[in-house]
C-alpha cells in the first residue's frame, strides 16, 4: 500500500517535515521526481537538515530510502548530502534506481547561461540544470545510471551528445565546445561514485508491495509548478503531481491509496510569474520573517520567498489536480501576530469575480478578493492539543477546510518533528 505526499501550491509547504514525521510508521520512502533544485527542511533530535535529493526518511534506520527513476540525479550533490548526514552520525539505508538519468555539469552551465541570456525575462531558475536535463532526457540523448558502468560502450552516444550541444554552446552562448573525451571521463567518475547505491529499484518496490510493506511517495514542489497544469511557463520540468508518482517511482498506480496534500496557511513562492495574493514591503517582510523555522528563504538558494495571503482559489485547484484525499495544514502558528487574517477567497478578472483558477494569461489580470477573519493574537507554536487552541485559530482551520473541500487531518504548529496535531473529530 502506498501513500503520496505532495504539495498544493508553489512548493515549500512543509512536505519534508510531514514525510519525516510519517516515516516512523513507514517501511519505504521514494523520491519520484525533480532534482536538487528545491529542498526539504527537516528538524529533529539530530539537528537541522536541508535535504535536496535524499528522501525524507533518511533519519530512521528502519526505512529504506529510494531515489526513483523519475529523479534528475546530480550524483555529486547526492554524495555530498549523504556524506554530510554521515558526518552527523546518520547512516541511512539508501538505493538509487539504475534507470535514473544523470544530471551533468553542462546542464547546470546551460541553465545559468540561459537565465543570463534572458535577463529580466528569465524564469527565476535555481540554475541547478533541471530544465536542460529534462530536455535531454526527452530528446533521448541523456545517460542512465546503468550505462555509467561501461562508458566505453557509449562512445557513439557521447559523440552524438556533443554534436547536439556544441552548436548551442558556441553560437548562442559564446562558450567553448564540449570535448567528448572529457565528457567520457566525467561519466566514468560519476559511475564510480554511484556504483555502491545503484539497484533495480522497480524490482525492490514490487517485492516490497508483495510483502505488504508501507510505502511513502515523496514529491517535490507543488501543483502550481506542474508543466501541464501549473502556471506555465513559470513551472518546473517534471510533474510534481501524485498522478506521476507511480511512473517516477515504478509502481502500479492502483497501489496509491491515499494522497496527503500539504497546504501552507499562507502563500509563498520562489521565481517569476503571476501571484494573485502577493503582498509587498513591510507587510511581506513581517510575514517572511515569522514564517518557516528560520524565515521564508529558499532551502536551496537562500533567496527570500515572495509572500502572500492564503489563496482559496489556487489551493482548492491544487488539491483537485493532486486528487487530495486529505490535507496537512502547516504554519498556522506564523499568523498569530495578526489582529485580522486576510484570505484571498476569489479573483476579479476584467470586472468579473470567479472562484475558478484560470490559465496563465488571465492570472496576470487577476486581482484578489480579500476576506478578513478574526486573528487569535497568541503564540501557538509547539501546541499539540487541538482543544487548547484559541477559538479563532480553530475557526481559521475549519474555514480553510470548508473552502478547499478536503478534510484537514494534520495540523502543524511548528518546525519540529513532533509539532503536529492529528485531527480526528473536533469541536
């Protein structure tokens, strides 16, 4: 039986914390897409960690952590993360799909050069090489992990890769061409690094299913970054939807029985694009500083996130395309300073009010319709008893639950592993 943990919005909702918490009750955790272009922050008894490629179950010795074939595998970044954990005494069980494709140094360079070329028209990329990587994967010129162990057999493919890339490098970016011998040497080096971890993870996961193991599928980013259903073209290059999880992990789709969609109690975003409920100036900075465990700054880049109020329209849409069966609501504690809590309940577009989330061109014209709810003016960080919360805080949670139409079953009140209230029947 498998459960997917995914994000409802732009990402940074707190998926890593929820996965880390649920890992205690899990046997296998699988990262099924994305790369090291975004991070999950985990806070536990061993310290504070920002994970980028490693699944969020690495802190539990009993959990098998799997990097699936759908991941953009930066092998050096993977090993650096693993070495950092081991230096803190954390020694996880971890395997990497031998079908995962390899992110190369040239992918990162291409990403940076393209952002530089676009200037103000850029996408706000983290410059981690993700878009060039996936472009090569679907152009069928990339390299899988299993191919790194016999690089001599790749001679013609290495030459093809260089032949495809060099006109781009020299003509568009004014950079020197790739050397096939240097690329072959890079592939051999990467093969030696990843060899101890490479496995047929599809076989491992199917055996785990046959043995009745509990599997968590961990997504990166959120619904609004999906290349088909998100705010295109300000999206990522792989699908962060639960519907892609069986593909990126390598399990049958019918094994997913539950989709926990993580929702933040306000909005934040990194990168360019329309952001209807966005706030600015001192108002944004106050929320940014109070949000997260050390403020709303990107776990990968350190960039200050764009801030906004909770967006009912975007979140309801995000939960819908994820197929959410339940919601984990995070960071309500960050709002305890407000006399009133603004909520974006609808959009006004060309003089008409709508509660439907439109495609990108209309989003640029959308204005937020704001409703204000009573604040609770109390510090609830670390609270673990629903009934002890201020009534206004409970009313805020109930309001969101009704507005998005999905039951809220987890309520996070702080950054720590145990700062979570499991919500059953409640007053």
